[in-house]
C-alpha cells in the first residue's frame, strides 16, 4: 500500500463508494463532480480540495472527517517518525 495521502484517500473513497453499491458515475452525479475527476481521485492522481471532499461526503451522507480516516499504514509511519508516539488529532 502506498504511503501517498492522495492514494490513501482515493482508496478510502473507493471502499466507501463500493460498500454502498454505487458506481463512480452515481457518486459523481450526486456530488456534482465529473466522473473522470472522481476516478482520478480514487486512483490517487488528484490532490483533492477540501471543498470537493465536502461535496463527496455530503453526497455519501457522511461527515468529511469520515473520508479522512486513512488506512493504518499512515498512523504507523507517523508513530515511527515521532519516536513511537502517534500525533494527537486536534
């Protein structure tokens, strides 16, 4: 798994979308974003703006913070870089 935050965010978005049985086209339509943009976000090719995170979260009926819960590899990397102490989320 990549440690790139864009890739991790894209994976998280894809997992949530698929768990609802939604296509990229439906998510794009519900959020007002282009399907090609949603696909690029899911592939980690886009550095998504906060405004678009909010649009996607709203379409999915979620708080934006839910989309920002990235896979554990990022938490493990943060602990390693901080001497074994995970950064405190504010």
